[in-house]
C-alpha cells in the first residue's frame, strides 16, 4: 500500500488499530480524521493502556492541548506504543507542548522506528538528516537512554502483562472500570453511545493473545510509503 507522507498526527489519526477490533486481524486504516476520532471513542480499550492513552493523546492533540497530549503519549509509550513514541518525537521537533529539542526528537523517533515501520523509519531518516554532527552524537546517547525505559525490550513485557492481568479479570467476570457507554459484557459485543450498529468485538483473538498482539498492532503500519517534506499543519508550537 502506498500513501504520501502527511503531517504527524494527520497520519497517526488515520491509522487506528481499534478500527479492526471487529475482526481477527487489523484492517487498512481509514483516511478521515473525524471518523477516526469517532472510532477511537467507540473502541474498547480496557486492559490496553497503550491504546487507551494513545487515543487520549490523539484527542487532546487534535484539540490543541499539546501539554496534555504529551502526558498521554508518554503513558502510552511506556507500554510500547510506537505511534505515541513517534508523536512525542515530532512534538519535540516542533516545540509543541514542550521546549523544542531536535536531539530528543530524533531519539524518540528512533525508538519509535525500531520495528521498522516504513513511515517511521522514513521520518527517522529525515530528522537525522537535519541534525549537525554534534547533535547526532548527543542524539545517539539520548536514544540509548530513552530505549532503556521505553524500548521494546522493556516496554513490550509491561504491555503483555497488562493483557494477561485483564484476561484474568475478564475470566472472573469482573467488569472493571467499565464506562457508562458499555452496554454488554462477558463475551457479548461492546457498543458505545447506544448505537448497537457500531460495535467492536473486544474478544478478537489477536487483541487478547500475548503471542499475537504486537503482530496485530504492527500490521497496521506495514507497507511502503512515499515521503514528502515534514509539514506542520497545526502551526508552530502552541
């Protein structure tokens, strides 16, 4: 699948893994930001702190609350959420909700790109190309520091444990923290906002299988990409 590179959150908002929860494998991402945000609101994220915080960050970013978005993305990044890690990097690059810092920007984007998603590695290369020699030295050190806390080697086990813990609760029939919008449970489809025609299946196999979860998430970002210049459709900073 080929698609032109678009500005950070425009791209991320158009690739919601939650849109695939009604299936056993992720679907192609939608192309409309508004519908994507709506899908986020209808997606069952209990037991998935990566998606819960990623979606919260996306909503805050779209609303212009960059500081709040950064906090949410950091929480999602802690659970190996690569879109959130990329978001953090490009927010550092632009100085949105945080002081502009191209060194930290590259470090975060580099950690986000460790699974070799085409869009992410292309972004990594572009950010790297804009650094001078001293910044590149600093960025390599910073990358190692961030990877020690947020890289897959340490973050994936956290996420998989969260899934396992939630499966135990679900098996026991515990409706933990369910929102008022959740009308059915215990194996029945979850519907939001009283619209039973727009349900997602929180029991899709890949979504709860520790052996397949990341393969499902990764599938959203596989493919080829044509890169253009990094753009900032939301303006510079706040």
